[in-house]
C-alpha cells in the first residue's frame, strides 16, 4: 500500500498557511466580496487562500494536477489536489465561524479517481480533521497531538441523528417530500451545513447526513475522512466516493435506509 505520510504532512502545511490567510480577513469591515456567475459569493480571502495553496503545491509537488473552486483545473496526471479554499463562504462573509478550508489528494486507480488524503481545517472553530488511506482518521491540534475518529454504532433510523445543509436544495430537485419523510423517521435533525455534518459523522456525534447538490471540491476531503473513520460516503445513487453530484454519508450501518429514503 502506498505511504501517504509525506502528502498528509504537506496538506497540514498548506492548511496552516490557508488558516493564517483566512483568519486575517475574517470579520474585516473592508472585506471585498463579489458575486460569481452561479450567484454564489466569493471573497478576496477565498481567492488569496487558493492562490497561496496553489503556489506551495507548485513548489512542493510540481508534477501533480490541481483543481480548485476559484481557479479551476491545472495540469494532468494520476495525482490531483482538490481544494475548496473556504467551504462556507456565506458564513465567512457574515461572520459566522462555521467555515473551513478543504484540501484533498486524489489518485487514479482501476476504479477511477479516489481521495487518499484529506484535511478539513476550521480555524474559527479551533478544529481540524484529517485522514489518509490506510492510516485512519483523526482530529486535534497537530499530527502529534490528535485523537482517532470512529463513527457511531447506531443501527436504527429511529435512534439516529441526521444533519443537513438546507431545505431549498431538496425542494428544487423535487425531493423535498422524501427528505421530510427521512427527517420524520429519525430521532433528531439539525441543519449544521457545509463540511461540519461530515466531520460529525466521522466523530460519531451524528449518524447520517446528505446533500442534493455538490462539487468535487466540496466532497473529496470529507469522503476520505468519513471512510477512514469507518463510515460510508457515496452519491445518492450509491456510487462510492465523491464523484457524484450529491452526497450521502453515514456510519455504514444506516447507509441503506438513508439511500432508500432519498433515492428517486
């Protein structure tokens, strides 16, 4: 099995640099925010963090490809870094601390591209999560000060905590009724949003989560962390990994019932 220790250490260095950049502008009164063609916001901090990460990758891994939310795809080859400089930009620009930098390394294999390293860093929350294929998933302040992540052992939807981002996406895709049926079948539901539900699935504090519309940079880092914590990460179609346009994550034990409720 390949050794991803060096790539994981590099991902932490990239996250450290991004954290410094994003925190410097968080809650700044003169923060510049634009509207992208898809009508979502992008701040100067989003762009600065991605540019910084790309520059460091160019020096440290010049042969690797890069895909980022703000500046698209660069390079080709069997290894690709996937970056979301600020996942939760709407929170970021409003001063809500629930946002994170997502950094993943994907590697090409027989079954297609799969995430093999992932770091999710939420500096305003003082939290960081990470994983590498075959090495497990962890949370903590640093590689040397961390605790291992394990998903929950909940076996029934009636006992499950379900996290999601919003209702509007499900309604727009004609799946609101199925979504509401799922919420009624669960013990507890909360709209934490963005990266956080996936990290809570990995920690075992939430049992299932799902979103109806996502991009690869929203999912790649989350997927490897959930999987290395013992959970499952698929599209709503059940295809493993982050290569669908939507996502379902669970402790594994509840994945079938979760998909049954949300499939068309």
